[in-house]
């Protein structure tokens, strides 16, 4: 490999083989990073070949393109992908590349794949184009593209889908892993519903989920360009993309109707990915839960203040009173340095960093039954009498001052 290519991001790579099919310029492109996925990528591409609209009709030829970036592969991934891609109804682009060591990680590969997808959309002059991304070891459901597009058509800038483990892989994992997964998923759902009451977001209503997996993300081309592309970090690039969109004042839907099945293997290809999480939880059943799973009372405080302050920010009232700053325990210097001219997500991120009332407390799986009980009691009250949570700007402003 001697040819060096550069995308719109700062990284670059040596380009080896390429394989292009089709003459159409698609308006929707699925970007798939892959590394040594000869055993899995055929199933991924077969799932993409089987995509249907919400009425069950195949997508018209040329509407959807698939781009696979094969990153530093030492197996037959390129050959398998080339063979499997012939069944795809739309245009295909395969890139076999060697990335520099500093970029040869999950975030770098996904960033390069999504940047190439953005450039492909530019070729077709699709300013309203859509970039989707999944993993080479994942199988999107047959309505995955259509469900993503439907969510985007509701006026959001990005969509985070939900993932589930491959049932064949799941059967090989120990019972203790599944038991922990069930109780964590139950508590996560309770907290997410709690937040939907305390901090309602019209573009992301309940039912919603709290996941942001790289196996199922979608973003408009315009939004992708606005944030400068996917953050090029070694792992956690999926959540970082969603965070960047929200910091930019954009709207992200966590849609339970958008679904993929992903590998449940323990030996993964990417540091910090699903495989690492599965292995840690199998080896250390009492390992701390995800930071999202905080004590129910802490979550209530977080959701209540976030909802109140979001409403004040939307009405231009966040800087009118400093009473809420005192209630959150902010020091004068911290209060003065709040980025009031920025999006609410930026302000809230800084508040979580400096406010002692918003400090997170970790939980272990043994803590969850008691926290589930507390969350259920709180939700019962919210479901019966949601009006006790202040909604209007005037009510919230007065409530903040009174408290």
C-alpha cells in the first residue's frame, strides 16, 4: 500500500484496495468500520441487503449506499465483504486501509468511515443527506434504515438506536451475566421514564431508551458538518457524538423502534466496546454499574433541576436570579464562569462538573433492588399527579427563588 489518502478530518491512512459498485449517488449512506471481521461481516451486509420500508417494501435501487472501511485487517475481511456486497441493491464502496497507530482504534475507524460517507453525499450534492453507522459484527433489523429515517423526519438531527445481544452468543454467557443485565435494564428504564417526567423533551418523548451504541447511530449531513465530525477518540466515540450534537444545540432521539442485533462475543476488536463490558461483567459480577444508574433520590434531584433550568434557559431567564446557583452549592467563582451564552447542554455539563449537589454516586448490582423500589414509588406519584412538578417559566422561576 503506497497511496496515502486524507479525509476532511485530521487523520489520514494508506489506501490499498478499493471496490466500488453502482452509479447512483445515494441520499442515505451506511458507514461500517470493520477490523478482522471475516466471520461476521457477511451477516451484517446481508441484513443491510434485506432492508425494507415501514410497509415492508424493498428500498428503491440507488436510494441507500453502503460504505465499509476495512481498517488494518489481517484476515479475509475485504474478500468476504466484496463477495457479500454483490447482493446489496444500492451502490457500495469498500476501502481497505492501513491507519496510523494514533488513529487505528474504534473512534478513528468510525470517524474515517463517516467522513468518507459525508464526502460521498457531497458528490451527489445531498445537503439533506443522512449518515447511518453500525458495526461489522451487528445485524440491523429489516426496518432499521426506515425507522431511522422516520425519526429524522420528525425534526431531529440525530438518532440513537437500541441494541440487543445475538441470541446464539447470549446462550453461551453465564446466568449471572443475564441476571445482572435484566435488573440493570429494568432500573435504567425506570430512571429514563423518571427523567421524561422531570425533564421532558418534546423531540425525545417517552418511551425512549438511554443507550447510544455505535452499532446504531444516525446523523444528518448538515449536523455532522456542524459539529466537525465524529470525535476521534479511542473508545466512547458513540456517546461523544451524541454529546457533541447536544452541545451544539441539536436534537437527538433515543428511539426504541430503531434496533440492531449485535455480537455477544467476549474477545472484541475495539477497546472499551461491548466485548470488554461483557467480559468484565462475567469476570467481576459485583463491578460497579454504569454511572447512569445512580441512586433514585439523586436521579430525582438531577432530573428536577435539569428540567427546571432547561425551561429557564429556553425562556432566557437562566441569568435572572442567582437563587438556583446557591441551591446547587455553586461557589461565586464557579457561578461567574458558567457559559451562559452557550447551549443548555454546555451549561448543564459545567454545572454537573462543579455542583456538589449533582455529584454522582456509584451503585453496585446489590444496591439495585432497593433503588428500584424507590424509583417505582416516585414514578407512581408522577404518573398520578404530574402537575406537582413545576412546568411553566413563571412557576419554575418562582419555585427556584422560593427554594
